[in-house]
C-alpha cells in the first residue's frame, strides 16, 4: 500500500497521535519515544517482518510491541495496540515519520540529512546545524546522519529539495565535468 492510499491512511493517524500528545502536553516526550521506536524498526528487519506477517496473531503482535515499546507513555502504547487491532501496524513506520514531520513543523525545525565519510564530531555537527539554519531560517535543526565512505571526505547536506555537496567526491565530479566541457 504505497502512494496516495497509504498517505490517506497515515496522515489521519499521525494527526490523531499529535492531537493526543498536544492535549496532554506530551509532544516532546512522544517525539523522543517515537524516534526510539522508529530507530528500532529501521534496524530490525525481523521485527518489521513479524509485524507485517498476516499469520501472526493480534495477541502475539501486541505482546511483542509491549516488550519493544518498553517504558513509552501509556497513551502511545494504547495507540500501538489500536494500530494492531485495526490491522494498520504495517504503516507504523510511515505514521511515526509523519508524526515527526508534524512535530518539526510545530517546532519550526527542519530535518537535515547529513552524509559524511566518517562520523562527525560534536563541533562539526554544530557547524552543520548553523549552516542549515543560515540556509533555511529555521529555528532548530534535526540531523539525520549517515556514513558513506565513498565520499572520501567532506559532507553532503540535504534539506528538503536543497542539496549542499561539499564532499571530495562531489568536487572531483564537478572538476571532471569542467575539464570534459573544455576539451
């Protein structure tokens, strides 16, 4: 269920979850819990397959989610159980991403995907945040960092449709294009 149909289902669930969070003054707590849950889902193909399996009983899915969710807020835990009951647990990752997008919009925060050859130090991450704030005029920046050793060095920063390529690989590619254009 990709594209428009999934979006029509995901958006209302994410909005409903945000409504519960706002009504109970739990938006930041939910944000942290959802980031942790999303991290678990993204790093566990086995869990994703388990939740997507139509032959696994609702009770088994709920039991596993209870263990995985651990100490999350009871409202969020109930939301997860509702998704299982309504057979929408397949959309959990998309709902989580949509919730975080709504939260970023509320907080005037932008998401910047940062791809680097090596892990960035705290100082380098702060420099990237300042660069993104200057580019976007956002109040805050949330970094999603990834490692790509093929970059050789430098970083690529993606914010929405904007891409700032300060990688050595990108510089070599631009140099190659300039040289091939002048022959």
